[in-house]
C-alpha cells in the first residue's frame, strides 16, 4: 500500500456535490447583507426591551436609590448597544483569500480581543446600576440579614466576576494558541502540553 | 484589475467544474451533519463567487479556490464549534485510539475513509487543512503556498500523518 492508494480512497469519497446555479448564487449573494441586518436588528430589539423595562422601573419603583439604579441600568444597556453597533459596523477586511494560517491567526486575534475586552465594554457599564439596584432592594427590607445581603449583592457580584474570569481565561488560552502558530514543532508540543496541564488543574 | 460580474460568473463555473467535488469533500471534513453540511457548502460557493470580484490572477485558480474554501471552513469551525476547539490537537500530538485493531486493510473502503476522517476531525484548522490538501493530491510547494506554512513544516506534518496511517493500515507511505 502507498500514499497514492490512500489519496484514491479519499478522492473516491462520494461528496454528492451539486453546484448551485448562477442564478441561485446571485440571489443568495444579494440576500447575505439582509441576514446580517436581521441579526443586528434582533440584538437591538433585545437591548430596547431592557431599556423599556428599566425605564418603567424608574416611574414605578418607590425609592430614589432604585430609580437611580434603574436609570443607570437603562443607560448601560444603551451604551452596550452603541458598542455592539460600533464594533459590528466596522468594515471587515477582505481576508478570505489570504494564506490559511494568517486567516486562522486573524480569527483567533479577533476572538481574543473580544473576550479580553468583555469586562470593560459589556460588564463594567452595568455594575453601577446593578449595585444601586441591589442596595435599594436591601434597604427596602425591614431587617437586613447576612443571607439577604449575600443574595442581593454577593450573588450578582459573583456572577459578574465569574463571567469576567471565564472570558479572561478563554482569551489567555487563545493567546497561547496564537503564540504556538509561529513556533517550531517541538516548541508547539511544549506550549500545548503546558496548556493541557493548566486546563487539568483548573477547577 | 477588478473583475466584472461576467468574469465572476465564468471563473465560478470554471472553479465548480474543476474543483466542485473537492469542495464537497472539504465541506464533509468540516461538518459531519448532512443538513448543516449543505448550508456550509452553499456558503462556500457564495463566498467563492463573491471573492472572484477581487481575483487578480496573481495566484492560480486552484490556490485561490482552496484558500477561500479552507478559510471559510476555519471561520465555520470557530463560529459553530467554539466549545470543541479546546479538544482539537496538532498532528504531532495525535494518538490513535489504543482499543482499535491494527493494522487494518485499505480494501475495506468504508473503514479507510472513517479512519482518515477520525484523524482529520481531531486536528486544529491549520493541520487539518494541510492533511486535506495532501489528500487532494496537491504538492508540498502548493500546500505551502496555500497555507502560508513553510515547505519543511508541511513535509514534517505530512510525514507524521503517513506514520499514523502506516500504524493503522498496512501502508508503506512511499514518496508522493
């Protein structure tokens, strides 16, 4: 047996490929921008729902601290929507025809940057609003217990911190993968073994 | 010089005639599910047609088509299988499952295809692409040009792939 035979085995695989007609290609290519527009529209609708709910809270809730917390949360939702718009409307470079490893690296870098910056543009804007809102809910109670404090402040804080840490770790793993792309095979093995060990040790 | 839509159409038809079946196999190597594979295949064809608007003939049609197809495949993996990415490995780290009988015969075609897919599916995009281009019978130089990996590194990785196949099958791994 030789590699000619293994290639023949592979190329004899029936891919059941039926090319699209040119008319269909033209139509689908024109529809592509509509798909992106609809996806963005869904994100904006979700954002506006949050803004409307918290604007209703401003009017409905009884104490000022809850009203201010609601206003800050609605403002944070608007800020995050603006960030989403700004980031998704940046023109993407025509990268499909670049060398495969460069394309892979560019994808990983984009993903790493997005994960690494989640804390600053996605989580941080919501912290003041949620902090005031949680504090207001505590103040509303007759008796503040340790349990209610943990539930109203500790739990949201832990969720925020957990999301931030998960994203930071994912960004670090991507950075190691990016670094490994330009190393010699023996170094790649060492870098990836380090990564596997760290994943095993992670809780 | 940018292509007109007529040029795009001609290049697309030429690419489909020459590399259509290879595109089908590439899509199968990125997505096992038949329905999702069909979507990926349509996405590949639309991306290819759109890309011809900027095709400047500085590289061959073959290089262009394989770059577009594999780059789309990479984006697909990163988008659809983000969680599975940490389970993928480089060819240097791949080990055949120890519970499989070895060596097997290439005369059992289904078995041979399944074994090749098993290795390919476990690889990170750059190594997966090198092996797929090797299986499509591209030369080391062509693979290096398409991937951007040095010819020496390509040869080392293909050699490792052949060694795995040799352990799996009664396979000599002769020169290309």
